[in-house]
C-alpha cells in the first residue's frame, strides 16, 4: 500500500474543512434569504387577495359583470395575474391580457382548495424567478360563492438573490485559493520540521547516536525535538560507556589469558624443565586463573546490576554484616601488617540485602588494606542520624590523587594500573560498590584524608523497625 505523506494529510484535512465551511457559507445565507422572501411574499400576496375577497364578499352571486365592477377600485400592485371563479370553478375574471381564460374552469390546486374553504399559499424559486400563488374562498352568508386566485412572477428579488449567490461564490473561490496556498505552505513548513525529526530518528536507528534534530520555534514540536536530543545525549553517553566497557573488559580479560597461555606454552615447549620451575609456573597460572575468575564474577555482577536484577531486599542490621566482613579481612590485614578495626557508634538498619552490604563493606575495606603500607591502619565506623546510616572507611595508606577522585568509581579505572594489577585488582570493585549503593537509594563519596590516606563515606536511608525509638 502506498504511504500517504503527512503533508498530504494536513493539506487535505485543511482544504476539506474549508470546503465544508464554504459550502455552508454558500447555502445557509441563500436558504435564509429565500425563506425571508417567501415569508414576505406570503404576507403581501395574502394581503392583496384579502382585499379582493373583501371587495367581493358583499355580492350575493358572482358574475363577470359584477366581479369586474367590484374590482375596478382594487389595485393589485405587483400581481402578475388575478383569477376570480364562481363556486363551480368557472373563471369569471382574468387579468391576463393575452389568452384570457374567461369561461374556462380553473383546475389549479390552490383554487380547488380555496373552493373547499381553505386559504392556500405556495411559493418557489425556479428558473431564476420567484413564483408565488395564493387563493382564498369568497364567502357570502356562510356559503362559498367563488374563489380569488393571485399569481406573482418576481424577477427583481430573484436577481438580487442571484447576485448574492454570485458574490458569495466569488468570495468563496478567492478564499479557497488562499486557503489552498496557505495550507500547502503551512503543511510544508510543519512536515519539514517533522521530517527533520524523523531523519534524526532514522540516523539514530542506524547507529549514529551523534545525530541531533535541529528544529526552531517555541511550540510542541520543538519540545519533542528537545526531548529527542536529550534522549540522544543519554544514548550517546550510554553507547560511549558501553564501548569503553567492552574495550576495557576485553583488555582486562586478555591480560590474564595471555599470561596463562605464555606460562603454559613455556611448560609445554621446555622439555627438561625442573619441577620447581614447573610448580612456580603452575602457581602463576593459578593466580591468573583466580584473577580471571574475579574479573568474570565482577562483570556478571555488574551485568545483573545494569539489568535491574537485584537480590531480594529487606530490613538488614549493618553491624553483624560489618563484623563478619572485618573478621574475614583480618588475615589479609595481618599479612600486610595493617591494623584493621571497626566501631559501631550507632546501630543502623537499612533496606537492602546482606549480600549487598557485605559487598560494599568488604570491597571498601579490602581496597583500604591492599593499598596501604606496613604499620598503617584501616578504620570502619558505623554512625549516622535519624534519617540515614553513615558508613565511614578511613585509612592512612597511599591515598588517591585529587585529579583521580572524580573517576575512581568508573569501571576499569585504576589510579596506578601496575600497582593495581600487582595487588590483584580488577578496576571493578568500586564501580560495583557505587552501583549497589545507588540502587539502594544511597550515595557514596571519596575524599582525601588529612595527614594522608583516603576516606570513603557511604550513606544509606535508615529504616526503623516496629517498636524502635528514634
């Protein structure tokens, strides 16, 4: 089926509406004018017939002589023809000069109805003239002795009506031409703006997320274009982040895979490798495999977060989760000679899952331990107010440069890539923490600690249990 363009639809719609208005304008005034003329004719013609009936009603019997005598003083102004009949319908008087009907019978409907005692009137506009007929009975002492019939042929008012009709048609034609031109121009302007928006949408559908709809004005179409451009900006940002994520993920996965391949090839290609070296290479392969596993698990977790799949949430007390996470990290801290402690200044309950809280606390504390120095400390503090719970992770480690603070929650971003890889980092832990906190309605902030080190502040909405005082 052939597609009908929006411009054609708009043009046809406008023209159809105007045509309907013009048809109404060309019919209603004419109909009203005709009705006014008809009522005027009825009034004047009935009045003239009534005068003639009054002049004849004093006669006991109608004859040609007495009818002509009675109507001598009656002026039938504007009436084209007057007929007077007796009770049998025989014409006694006829004003038509040629082809007079005297002595004949009048078989006009109006005359027949008048002889039956009815006043009749009929008018029509035909053949560029008004044709009006009126008939009334002549009554003498309650008996119908005849009828008066009047016919009027009016060209003058018909010409006025035709002139009005001609003028209306001329005006309508001019209006129609103007409307057609304006509707074509307006629809072209309107559809051009829609076409610009549709073109930008098609480009975006084809993958060009940088396309924008440049539409002027201050109407709804401009608002739609602005919303589209805003959506395009978000999609562009999302696409850039996706491509960067895929590139970084490929690079991160490639590094341990390359190490595993290099070590395994070394083992296979060296025929007389001593067992100690083999065990060392196998140990390195295991470490790379563990790192590969961590990257994969973190990528899967981020994928679940991005897709909106989250663990079932409920009111969870923070301090038990905090205690368990610190207990699990103590061996790592002791191995690195880092003093790991925690303090609960005010117990807090949040709406989340235990796994969420453990992931947040464990990742932040683990980073603080790994990127610290022998003899350093890591303190985890739980506090907060009446509306939120505040989790603070503080250390006096190597710290984070000020220029890197805004990006540390980006995926695969690492302040010192070589040191991060040496510590077994994947560059995804802080991103997972940030996404998890935001999805639970909280916020996370990183800042430099006075005297060296870093401070991470996690804020989560506080939940009050039944019966618990504020």
